C-alpha cells in the first residue's frame, strides 16, 4: 500500500481501513466486497469495499429490504498501487442482533449479489435471509412460488403473498424445508413429518386469508412433480399436477403445467395430459398471461381431437418492454431449456431420468412444441436445443423449421379452413372454385392464414379487409385482376395493404389507416356501406366493413372481432379491436370462416348460428395446422426407427420425409372435409332425435373434467331450444360435441388393452401411405405411439361417420360394454364395406347433390347402427369371420335380385341370422336365405324404415321405438325356427317359407293394417305399436 490519503480515518478502525489481499483479489473480478461486523457492545455495521463510489441512495433501499435501518455512514477511500478503493461503513439498527450474527453469511452473500449486479432486482423477501437464514436460491424459490400463484389465482397478488411469507417467516421456513426435503437428490425423506409441522404451525394463524395463502402454497408444492432447483442454473422451473388443486381454481384446469421463473422472464406450459402438443407464444399480457395461455390450451384441446396428443400451450413474457432480438432469442432458448429439464429422455428404447431431479410423476417423455404468435421463426432454434441435449425426438421436437413442414408454403391452415367452410356453399349449390363469392376479411396478404386463404380460389371477390393498421376496400373487384394482385402481394416480402397496386382497385376504393381521424367516403364506398355520411374515422370504417352483407367473412388475422349481445366488450381481452367489435346480431354475412383462433367468442358463434348464420368453430375450421404438425412428429419418429434398425440411412430420412408431404396434406384436408360433413349430418339427426344429443352432453359432462356446459354455453335440457335453429341444434354446439366425443372414445381406447390385438393393426397402417405398408410393415406396427395412433384413427372414423351421439349411451352401458360397442361398430362397418361405399360418394360430392349424399350416408349409418346393436349381443365375432359372412349374404341377395344399397337393409340382420343358425343347426347360407325370405315376405324392410321415421319426443319414447323394432327382430327368429321345424326333407328353403305361411300364418289382417300404416304420411308411436302387436299375433 503506497499511502493512506487523509490520516484521520474518522471512525474506521485500522482493521477496517486495510485492504487485504483477499479483498483485492475479489475486487479484480467484482465491483464490491463487504463484511458484517458486530462489536463487543453489539453495535452492528456493514463495511463495503468497492472500486466505485457507492451512494447512500443505492445502499439504503437495499438494506431496507432486510429490515436494516442505516443510522450513520462513514466513507473514505484508499489509493493502493494506483488503484483506488472506496470504503463505506454503514452503522445499522437491527431487531435481533443474534440473528444477524448467526445468519450473516447468507445475508452478506445476498447483499453482494445485489451490489455486484448478479441480481437485477431487490425485494422485501430478502429479509428472510436475516430472519430465517434462507439462502439466495431459497428466496428465489419463494419469489417463483408467489409469481406462479399470482398467475394461478386471479384473486392473488404477488406482493400480498410476499408480505405473508415475511409475516409468518417461521412457517415460510418450514415450507421451504418441506420443498428441499421433497426434491433433494440422494436423501432419506420424511415428508409426513415436515407436513405435520407446517399444519401445526398453520393452526395458530388467526387471519383466514393469510392461512389460505399459505395452504395454497403448500398444496402447490405437495402437487409439484419435478423441479430443476438442484441443477446448476439461475432459473427455477417446476412441474405441477394442476388437476389435483382444481378446487382452488376457476374453469377448466390443465392436468399438468410447468412454470419457469427468471428475473428476466416468466412463462408457463399447460398440458391436458402427458402426451400433448401446442404452440409456444411470446405474450404481451404481463398480468394474466396464464389466462391467455389457458384459453388457447382449451381451444387446442378441442382442435387436437383429431390427432394423437391432447391440447397443450405454452407462453412467456419478457420483463423488459422492448427487448432486442438477441435478448428475445436468449430468453426463448432459456425457456425451452428449462422446460426440457422437466421431462425424461429415451435412449436405446429405454426411459432415461435426469441426474439431480427427483420425479414423482412416472415417465414423461413426450414433449413437443410448435410455433405461435411471436415465435413463428423459432422452430429451428428449438430443434437445435433438442439436438444439443440429445433429446430423443431430435428435430421432431418443434414442428416446422428447415427440415419440417412449412405451413405457409403448404397453405395448410387456410386450405383446411376453406375446406371446412366449403360445406356451407356446397349445401347452397355453389362451387367456390367456379362461382364467385364476396368476402370481407381480417388480416393482410403477407400473413400465412389470410394470404393463403385469399389465393385459394380465383373466384373470391375481396370487397374489404382489416389488418391491425390498415383498411383495404375494393367496392367492385374484378375477379381475375384482384386475384392476380393478391397472389403478387402474397409472395412479396414485407407486404401490406399499402403496397397493393392502386390501379388494380375498382373505382372509389383504396387503402386507409385504421388510426385515421377522418376519412372522406367516395360515392362507391357510400353505396357499399349503405350510408349517407360524408366522413368516418378509421375504426368506424372498419366496423362498417365487418357488418357488410357479403357471402363470407374470412377471419385470418389475430383478434376477436365478434361477441354476443350479452357479452361486455371490455371483458373480451383483445383491447386492440375493442372499438370495431360487432355483436353477433349485427353480422349480415351468410358465412363466417375461422382461419384464425378466437376471431369470435363462443357465445357469439352460438348466437350467430341461432339467427341462421353459418359457422362452425375455430377448432373445426383451422385445425389443419396442428394436424399437419402432429403428422410431422409421428412420421419423423417412424423414420428415426427405420434409421435405428438399418432400413434407411440418415441422408435418406429427409428425402423420405419430403415424399410423405402430399399424403399428409391430403389426409389432413380429408379430416377437415369429413368433420364438416359429419356436423351437417348431425344437424339432420338432431331434428329426428334430440334426446340422444342431450344424453351426449350429459356423458361428456360426466367423463371429461374440462367439458363444461357453462363454459361452452350449452343450456340445461329444459332450455335446449335456445340453441335450436330451424329444428336443428346449432353447428357451434354440434362442433363441440363432435370434437369432445372423439376425445372420449380416444381416452377409453388408450386406457384399454383392446387395441393391443394385432387385428387392429389395420388402423395404424391407415396412418401411412400404402407403399410403406409392405416395405416397412414391422416398423409401422411397432411405432412408439402405436396405441395412440390407433385410438385416434378409430375415434375419428367412428364419430365422423356415426356422429357425436355414438357416446350417448356410455353411462348406461359402462366402459366394458362400450368397448364392445366400438368393436361392433368397426365389424359392422366392415360388413357393409362402408369405407368403399362412402369414398365413392365423397368423390362425387358436388355432382351427387347434398340431398342424395346425406340420405345415402344416413341410410348407411342407420343400418350400421342397427347391426352393431345386434352384434353387441354376440361379441365373439371377429374381422376375419365377418368377411366370410358378408360374402355368403351377398351371394344369397343376388339370388333374391337384391343389389346395391338395398343390400344394406338385409345385411343388417346378420346377428339374427347367426342366432337362427345356432338354434336350428342349419348352415349360415341357409339361415341367410331363410331370414331374407321371411323379411321379403312380410315387407319388413319398408315397415322398419317407416317405424324409424316416427318422431320421438322424449328418451322414453326413443326407448319404446327401439323395443318395437326389437320385437320385429325376434319375430324373424321365431318364424325361422318354426319354418325349419315344419320343413319337409323334400323342400328347399323358399318352398318351406311358402308352406309355413300358407298353412300356419293368416296374413290378411296384418297386410291390411300394414298397408294403412305404410300409406299414412304421419304415424305415431302408438300406430307402430299396433302393427307390431298384429305381427306378434301371427306367431
């Protein structure tokens, strides 16, 4: 030391004034060093050595968070070898000097982290290092828990929770100890003792609101399954089974969620089950980002009804308002990494757990992400992290990216939305690829969903569009000119409506700013809007466009543009579009196509549909994107298995993957086509038997925790007319029933062993192109997600064909019998060769016309329904047996001159033919000829069709109608048995039938009543009962 400036050291002892070698070494890499001293008189002080002068305004607020009161400061500096060191001695008052002495190491460490800017914030929670000797990371844990609880419970405030932690510091310490013991690696645990100590301490808390906060924190930790706390990271992440704490929560609750806490960013990832998928978004909703993510997860759950994983969604906020691109990428990477730390890996087919992470949730290996708002270009980055961490999914972790399906290039989301909505136009006799339709849209041409949607057909007449900044109006567009200009704009980089060639816009149109205070209306715009006003501001003009009478509104941009008349716009969440949002009863468009998410509230959809508007559900319309992503993941998993078993080389994988593109796109669009068609058929079915739909709602309510009549705006049974239009249940409600019925079937199949049988292999082969079937048969059958793929294939097939009410009797018959029903349906469908029959109809959809298409499909399903109910009674039938029986029956029907669709009405009697065979001992062919002959003789096919047409008004009447039909079936068996009993050896089957009717049965009265019944335009259930009773009298 060269010298001491100013020999008057003013209250600093000689020891305090010396810069030791230890301090010098420390200050070479840090700006500050400190010591806490307590003298013989119990006077406490903090001595700070620093390379830059510290101001009291810097230090006092920090120490205040420890409940330290600064009563005096002495400062000086020392010059040593041309290095200047500043010394500041702060005399402090503390309540408990013993605690300060005992806990000073943790206190010193924490203050140093703040002063050396290793921490970018200071908090009152830091007082717990003084009061309870908590370490820095333990304090961070408490901050993370408080931040998470604030997102979890809308009534919870972060600062309030922090204050309660401090107020009850001894209980807080017990809670931290409980967490440490639960998740510390390699220790013996006694969690019950720790929990008992907490509960005993809580019994002394007198303030009920404080007690509730601490109990919720305890419940969070109790249901915590994993944490990265014991890894070498400054970020805390943990995974919770949220459904175990649902009593504390409102609305639909995810099963699993992860929370990631950093001083720079926070985020959540919500999953409805372990195998879930959904996008990760960069949120700007700082106060309630979890609510935003949860709403999107709920929508994703419905959308994912057609794919293997359940609904999932993730999102994060960055605490800095305007982060740089580099900062965004950094925090995105850290978020992804922290989430991956909470799941397992697979190596050589074995599940591998992470070191230093204690898990209570079993194996958890399936974790995937996708692009979303703010992260659309980050798939490659996410996959780099996956590959760097040797995560088993590799570049299948994040769909899209450079070696994935480019959704914008494929236009898949938009094409899927148009494919769903096309159903409405087909029903009107309009071909959207040949006939012009007028459109108003939300979005801009550079967007994936909007841009691809508006170039899907050159017959689209875009009258107007609203983006977040601009308004485009083309009052009288020329189809060819406007289409070509949209295509140009779509392919132009960084395009917006202002770059639309003005010469291509019809007279009076233009591009305007949404923020404009005053826009002068041209005569053409006045005529378009049917207004005499001379001026409108930007928001008024946008709102007027949304209310135009056009063929279709195409929602292709972010935002919620329509609400119900009962909803308050302030509560919708989308503030940017609040001033242009319309009520559902103000929509004059015939059709709404939801290419984007949440363009309408659910209640708005229901109201619009109740008023005659045509709309599905965003999850129905825009589900093609997530469907494509799921195919991508499953195909990559499959291709990786081919590499592992030596079938292909690494370089062949990407080529094979690209070859699958056309197959995947066609398969995905087919799903959109079939779902929209299925909902149309359910509209018709709901006119005939609404009780089955009410029962379906009850089944979903009882079997899916996240299905809520209240949240989905499905009224009580007595108020069901509120969702009826023209005698049909509205499509948004039917859409929900369609999607969630699929989920019910999928769940049941995944939990059962039924599909483990090799006879269900055919359903996983359908997931892959035919040319793969022979070459890679074994690998396809052994796909890691075989069971899940089969389950979703079957659930899609059944609900798309039969309709949502397939699950309506689940509660009545129970799980085991419902599994038999599923298999019986698949057998029945095989019996009728349903796939081939439907494919022929689908391929000629527009030419056939909807009336014939719908009637043929409904007729097929009615016969399958009849057959599956009878097959259920004999669950020993297998797929191989069904093929032989079908061939025998078709041979007999040819002899009876019964062909084509008419064969359906006879094939459905298979179970009774088998019963006849067993009871009489005759061959199946003879039993078929016998049963079909009796059915023809009594004209039972037409009679049963006529009874089926009788409307029922209650579940009791529905049951009575089924019983009436069952009696007819038993009569067939009884007459067949009698025919064989009295048959002469010299007679063949047709002769025996003629003989018994000539000698044993008097048909005159039956024929008279039957003819009257058949000729009546309106029969009651009583009429059906009378004619069946007459039939009974014959036997």
